[in-house]
């Protein structure tokens, strides 16, 4: 099923060998390092199952069909077709939903589901670096028991270093991601093939009968183990989220030609190793490695997990920027670390929070097996939400008939709900952490969105029509001083409160006055030709509405330069002053929000980054006017 890309005006990078190679590191880092712990958790984790031939073949069958149906069929073939002008990810999917009144109430519910999915991805962003790096470093204990006391310090040091270098950007080290991961996948394949040749009977696990027998024999325990099997498909959402960076074709090629076959060879190799020697269950991955290569393999594993973590951290930065643009997150400082690539960004507050959360989580849980219990709920819940959103996009936006949409979505949901249900059984063992983090983030996002909506309604209700204000200006003919004044306005209608206060107290205007509103569009990027809507209001007043996509960061000086190039007679930067309103929120108003949410919104508003930094305004040219607002 293909999306009508042409109708969206979409674009996709050309499928080149370089993009295919780069996708190995960024897109498949997370799922590519799952062999470190997926099989291990099935046979040696908290909910381990007996290491018998039937159980081994059953688990391998589940892994084979999970990778085939969830990643290959659902994500690679179907979900990647749901691009928003070439961009993917859960926010891009939400923005594809129609906004007409007929779908308003259902869209509100779906948008909330999307918020939940995004919040769960933040939980994933905390757990993935911790479990991946810890699993890799634990390989040292296979070489020598003396390394056991060093595992935790080394893991924390690597995590600290990983987050410490984020401020430098990933443009440089990103060039080696692909080649390193290509070596990683090649080693996975060789290690697995070596064992398969010793026990070729393991290949019979491709028969789904083994999966059915596994559940019939183990019943509830089999369902619990399914919560560990799901570790093999973590990273599916990253595949979709990175669609805009690489395009559909390179991602498909990377998966089908390299990642999928190499992962299967390694998983079946671990299964063959268990058939030959059940005692390797405590660490079946490293048991495939010859003793002389254990230390180099631990180093390569660590490098691969760092790459996987880096890709996910970058994804969280991108997700946060989208959330800010879509109005569900307060303004944060966004640092562009590359002059060539728009997507290379660094958000200090998010990086700092992720770092201490990852290190704290590692110290609290102590070992990868205990961390695995907290893993999976975020991934499976987000996958289910993606399936639901995909159904409504296909039906409402693409106008696909029900008989074409419903069967695949029902199959996807059957897998998603089975995985999610099995992971709910692990809530008490650590899954509560992910749900807690996601719940707090959803509360914060929904509160910010509702609070800003309440402020907009209040602004519109009390706004003075601009035409009425200008008629008064014409009558009183106030003094005009040289230069350009830019008044930032939340709403593209009415007269900004800051402009009213300025006129009330100063009784003067600049020669040119610009009322500027920056709005978020439902597309990833807005072409420069469609960026500005300019209205000449007369008497030297101009209203400009600047539209930015949810993958872009607003740049007000650039907007002013573009307006000047389009013929608006405004002064150069040295003679332009920006006027901003700084709101002091009072929670005693009549807005329909719970009291604690009003207080939370006020707290978030006070701690949001000043508009000066977010919009790229020159600090020496900004005047802030305080405004008290009853919410």
C-alpha cells in the first residue's frame, strides 16, 4: 500500500549506496544490538524458561516471525509509506490526520494517543543507552570473573562520556557509524553461521508450528517469555522516525540486504549454541565468540551500543524540537551543531536530563537482566499506537477502502497487543518505571498544550481589532521616531497586548511597525516561497505571519530579511527593535483547567527559554514588557 506522495509534495533522498550504508548506523543501531540480550533474557532472565530443545526452537520461531511480520512487513513495507512530505515519526503521522470539523473529536483522541506514544519514546530513550551499554560491558565477565566489579564503573563512565560529547554534534562521528555497524553485522553473521553449521536442525524453527507448540506447552509462562522475545524488535519506531534523513528505499535496502539476514543468522546461531550446550544460557551471545577474541568483541559491542544509543539520543532531540513547534512542549534552547545539516541539533536541558536518568537507572537496576524487565512496554505500546494512527491516515487522508486497510492493520494489532499484554506482566519487575516517566511527560505536554490554548482564547476574547486601533492612531497622530519596531504576537489576529501597552505608556511609534506571528504548520518543512504572509495595514503598519514546519526552528531575523527582500520597507537589523511580552500568570482565572495543572503550567512558563534565544533575536535589540494574565 503506497501513500500518495505526489499529493503531499513529498521528497525522498535518492537511494544511493552511501545512504544505505549510513542507515545501518543511525536507523538500525538499536535493533542491531538486540542480540546482546534478547535470547539471554528468554533463558536466563528474571522470567527465564527451561533450556530444552522444544523451548529453544519455540523462542527462535517467535523471533523469526516477529522480525518478519513486525519489522519487515509492518514497518519496512507499510508504515514507511506513511510519510509526511518525506518525514516519518509519530508526530508526522499525527499531522497527516485531517483537521476538518467532521473528524475533530476522533482526531483529538488520536492526537492524545500520539502524545502518549511520543512520551513512551522518551522512556525508551532513557532505557536503551543503559541496557545496551551495560549488556556490552557485561561481556567482560565472560572473559574473566575479575572484571565483574568493573562493569558498573565502566558502564557509567561510557554513558557519561556519551552524553558529554553531544554538544559537539554528531556530524563528524556520524561518518564512521555506517562502516562500524557494517563490521558489526558481518561479525554477527559469521558468529551465527559458525554455530548453525554445527547444529543445522535449528533452522527448522522457521516453521511457525514450533511457536504454537511453545505456547501450548508453557501456557502463561510462554506469554511471559514473549515479553522478552519482544526485545528483538526494539528499534522499529526508530526505523520510521529516521525516514526523513535517508528515504524509504535506502532503509528498505539496508534492512533486507544486510540487517535482517545478519540478525537471523546470529539469533539462530545462539539457538544452535544452546542446543549443543545449554550451560551457555547466562550469556549465549558471547559464548559464540572464541576465547582469544572476547576482548576485541567486547570493544566492538561497546562501540555498536554507543552508536545505537547515539542514534536514539539524536532522535529524542528531534522529537523534542517537533514537540516545541507543535505547541506541546515549552521553548528550550536548541543548538545547531552543523552549518550544513538542519537535523544536527543539541538540546542541553534534554541531554542533561537523559544523562542523569540513564546513569541513575543503571545504578538502581544494577544488571541488564533487571533493566530488561523495564524494557518493552514503551516499545510495544508505541507500536500499537502507530498501527491505530496508520489505519485512520489510510482511511481518512488517503481515502483507501476498508477492505484494503483493515486486514493488515488487524494483523499488526494482533502482534502489537500480544507483545504489550506480555509486557504488562512485567510491570512490577521494572515496567512501572517506563509507565511513570511516560505518564509524567504526557501530563506535562497536555498541560502545556491546554494552557497555551487557554491563553490564545483569552487573547482573542480581549483583543482589540487592529483596524479599530489604527483608526485611533490616525485620529491622534502620535509622534513617530526613526526605525522599525517588531511586536511579536501569539495570535495572528487582533492587536498585540504589548503594542497596546507600548502606546499607552510611551505615546510614540516607530516609523515602521511590524506585527509578527510565528505559526507551526502541519508539514515538516515550509518552502521559502510559502513562508510569509504579508499585509500592508497602512500608516507604516504591517502584519506578517511566518509559517514554519514542525522539523524547523524559527529564525525571526531571517524572516525580517526575507520580508525586506520582498519589498517591505523596514530598516536593517541595527535600526530594528523587537518588543516581547513577558507573561506573569495568575492561576485565579476561569480557565477550564484543574488548579494543579494551572500551577504546573505557570511553573513551566516561568522556566521556558526566553523567546529571545528561541527565535534567534539579537539580545541587544529586545525590549520586554511585563503583562499579568489571569488563567
